[in-house]
C-alpha cells in the first residue's frame, strides 16, 4: 500500500520505529530507515514517502550518499536543513565506522582484500580518489594515504606523489587504488598509462608495486573491481 498521508494513519505496529524495535532493522526497507532519520513528514506526505522520493530522485542509497547538504535540500520538497543534515550525518557515521573497523595489521596480498577494505567508503564518492595502501614486509597494512582527487574521468597523480608516503613510513610494498564513480571498473587509457609509469618508477625506487586496483560497484555477474596484476598487465 502506498503511504502518502500522515504517519498517524499507519497502524502502530507498521510504523518504522515500532517495526524496528519489534522486528529488527532488517525488516525495514531503505525508505523506512530514512523515515526514522527524517522523523516527520509534511502535509499530505509521510516521512516514508519522503524517503522514497529521495531514493527515486538519486537512484539508490549510493547516489543519495554522494549528495551535499545543499543538494539534499533542493531535490525533494519538505527536506530542509535539519532533515538534510540528519541524513548526511548518518552517511558520515557509516563512513567513519568503515574506517574505524580497519585494523592496521590486516594482511593485504590480493586485490579482493584491497577492494573489501576501501569499497565501503569509496563507493559514495562522486569524484575519483587515488589512494595508496602501504604494506610492510609481511604485506600487513601500515596505513592508507590519499594522493589526489581527480575529475569524474581521470585521477591525476605523479609517481613521486604516489611513492612519497612509502618513504615517509618505510613501506616495503604498496597497492595503488582508485575508484570509478560510474561503477564500471574497466581501465581507461589514462589508467593504463599511469600504471606503466608507476611500474617503471617502482623498479627505479626499489619499492614493490603489488597492484593497481580500480574500484567499481557490483553489477550482476561483473566483478566489482579491476586488478592490473590479475589481468597480467603488471
């Protein structure tokens, strides 16, 4: 049943907060979870309907997470500064939780682990970000450094900027990672050229370039990332 009226018209046991408390978070739709954040609707439109409108306008939670507070206040009627801030704060907490759950002794010796490490945060970025994972001699993570933010189509980074953190933190090896906001992890020509330059610089600097991983998003049977090492290009 389409819910457009007041929340008070919905049976109490089916209201998002009561449903959450009784049945758990998994029983709620994305729109219902958003309704809890929004708290109230507006005349003729429930908070659940507003949550649906947000999702329909931006296509998905990922699309919604990329919106600034200003964008949120402009896209759906009834979303003011307070509601937009509540939604944006929830996404920011999720990102911080993802970062905080990372252990600095995590062993990363394959592209799948690198993807699992950075995908929760990088999927919400609307611009390309190039990062380097620094590893010790046992391929355990030392830290992650962001090198650059590019346009929607290209990350701009000179090899000296990519490998500088490796010298600063005495890393034995690195994994270079960047995202494609489009969701398609297929490498562009500029991605290929950058990888060649990085491989040449790594040999000269005697730093092991483990991989260059491009993060996309899950799409049916397609792998959500591209690994230059797996593809035999590194």
